[in-house]
């Protein structure tokens, strides 16, 4: 039943409900201030833990003051003695609803939202509060486009005692940090959740999807997510790298704090504004760097050198012109102006040659990496060096094909790694990774294997292998198929044969003429049923059939004949 009044607030409607209570919309009877009033239910108030957690949320909100956090207005007891607190009412909708409607938000809007969300976390962390449940459903977007972080129901204070048992888990698994999945939560855990929310805003889905809560938690701890650029090719490399850094498994590999995240996001926005506002300002090296994503310390050093040289050349020319102006009328000399112009053009040419040379060297080093053992850096080289290099119209056909071949190898390595991760967690295999029909067929074979149908899985891989050879699709994928078939063969055949041989040895009925016991007969029939389709155990299954047939004959021989009812 909806109350008419809670404390000084006149209640108009219920706007939400959960396990601990309900949230109502109301207005202050004297000031008319709109508020969202959260009331602890009678059932929850009977639990000491629920009541203390409710009190803790009030305590947490009282310490927070930020434009990006829903503010506490009032707290007290309702007429029937239930605790309540009033928060500012946010007219808008949750971020989760926006993601559901738009699927993928424009990356510039994601940057703006992420800056606001990081600002909310900075305010919370500065006050000694860890939110522990940062997710799109707990982020409200006002009608003016401002973000408000809400629901500090599972938040913790740095210095406060925990409300859960040791190793207890609180939060939403889709956006939960690896250490939080293991029962531990620190300030950088909120930053991981921030990265997961940014990932969802950019791609329309959280970093990991699974059939069960345990499966998703396992992926957060051990699996590798698809890079955002797989779904959003236009994302700036700097933004992608920040998201990936926030989603690092180890907390010390993430940004140091929310302020560092804000500065990185501001830098991304400034670089974009500088690129789009006035390309003619300066030499353009800053925008080039922003678009390329900073492909390493070598590129950064070359960029710094070029800018330093450009500044030196500018100062030298300025000094020469000032000196000539003092001597009087030199700028009127056509030969002097022509010489200065030629010098400037020569300098620009040398700088472009240096850039081209640096880019060529970097490309050569990247391609050389693909002649060595596969590794995760294949994906980095593909994304940061090879794909951008294809935009160069001056590339020869031979070099372009070499780059394309290396990119395909990196794609196959990424595909294979996703299979291995899925096999370890025994979870569903994401359709997002499928890039070709061959990949789909290999994935189907893995699904059969994970479901226990190794015969169908092996047959599927043999067929895919034949297709690969016919199409000339060799290389890494073909090697992986061969290794997998060998592994599956060793993995399945040995234990299976050992089980059947041991069963036959225990039965020991060849020509003894003895009837099997009920237990022996049931065990042989069960083995026959379970391994009926196993081609590599045909001989053992035939022996089981022979024994069961012999047993049936023995049973028939000793069974008493029915009386002849026609006998007189």
C-alpha cells in the first residue's frame, strides 16, 4: 500500500522497489521541494544487517557533496516507524535505458559522460567512499544531459567495518572487477567498473557475457574481452587504450585514481577539438598523434623532435628577419625572400622524409613480428601499426598484401585465443568473434566437444581441415586444428578404453557359463549406451555385445519352462 505521507513529504507515486524497500516520489509539504524517498520495508527492517546497511547508505550520502552524485536531503522515521531518507529527485532516465535504446553511443558523448562519472567517483573516493556497484542502472541522466551517480546501498567506507562475511561479494557481476569477484574491493575496483560502463556505452554490451553469474565472474578474472574498436572502428586509439587500461585484471595496472582518468579524458577531448577546430594552426603533429593513437615511444620521440626542430627553425627565421629589418629594407629584396621560401620548403621536405622514414621503419618492425612466435602483441601491432598503414595510398601492392596477410594472422590468433578461453570456462562461445564461415565451423566443433560429443567434434574438425587445405587457408588456423585434433584424441581415447577394459576384466565372463549378476549386467548395458557412438572403442563394444548376448542365452537356459496348460 502506498503511504500518503512520509516525514514531511507528500507522496504522489511509487517510482521503484527492491529487496530492501521502496522508493516514492514526493514533495516537501512546506517548501515544495521534489524528492525521491527511500523507505526500508518492514521485512528488511527485521534484519540487523539490512537495517545497518540502510543506515550506512544514509551515512555515506551525508558525506558526499558533488554535482554528479544524487544528494541527500533528509532522513528519519516514517509514521509506522520505518527508516527513510529523501534524496534529490532526478528527472530523467537511467543510462542503462539510453544504452538499450541507442545500442552504441557516439564516442564523443561517451567521453563527456565518462568525465562526469569519473568526477563523481573522485568525490566519493576523496570522502573515503567506495561505491562498489557502478553500473548503467545506477547512473541517472537528467533532462539537461547531466549525469548523477546513485544507489550507494552497497558502498563501503574506507575506515568502516564490512557488512558482509569475509570473501562476501556485493555488486553487479556484469560490471564487477576481478578482485571484487574474489571478495575484495578497493577504490580502483570502481575504476574497473567505470571502464566496463564506458565499454558498454561504446559497444552496446558489457565486456563479458555468460550463461551464469559464476561464468561471468570467471571471465572477469581470467578471460580477455574484445577490444572496443572491433565494434566501433572510428573510436580514437587513445580512448580505446584508456578503456583497456581501466579493464586491466591487476588493480595496479589501472590508472592511479579517478583524477588521472579525468585528465586522460580531457586530453582526448582537447586533442579532438584541436584537430577539428583549426587544422592550419601549427604543424599538425598533435592531431596526427591523436589519430594514430601514439604507437609507441619511438613515434612519440619522433613527434617531439619534429616539434622542437620546427620551433627552432621558426625562432631562427624570426631572428634573421628582425636583424634584417634593423639593417633596413632587406625584406624588399626579392632574392632574400626567395631564399627564405626555399629554405622553408627544404625544411618541410626533410621533416616529411623523416616522418616517412620513421613510419617505414616502424611498419617493417611490425611485419617482422609476424615471422616470430604468435603472442598478444600481434593484436597491438595489428591495431596500432598495420591497420593505419593500409590508409597510405603510396603502398606497393606487394607491401599491401603483406600487411593484409599479417592482419589475417592476427585475426586468427585472436579467434583461437577466444576458443581457448571459452573452453577453459566451459561457457557459451560468443558469436561476436565469428569472422568467417571457417571460424563458425571450428566454433561448432568446439561446442560439440564441450557438450561431450567428441566424435562429432573430431569429424567436424577433419571436414574443416579439408576445406582449409582445398582453399589454401593454411598457416596458424590449420596448425591449431591439427594440434586440437591430436589433443582431443589423446584426451578422449585413453581414459575411455581404460574404463571399458577394466569393466570387461571385472566381469570376466568369456566361456565360464555363469549368469551375470544384476550389477554386472547393468554396468555393461550402461557402458554400451554411453559409448555406442565411439568409433575408437568398437572392439571393446563388440566384446560387451558378445558378453551380453551370452548372458541372455544363459538366462534363457536356466529359466524354468512354463507349464503346458493343454496337458491332461
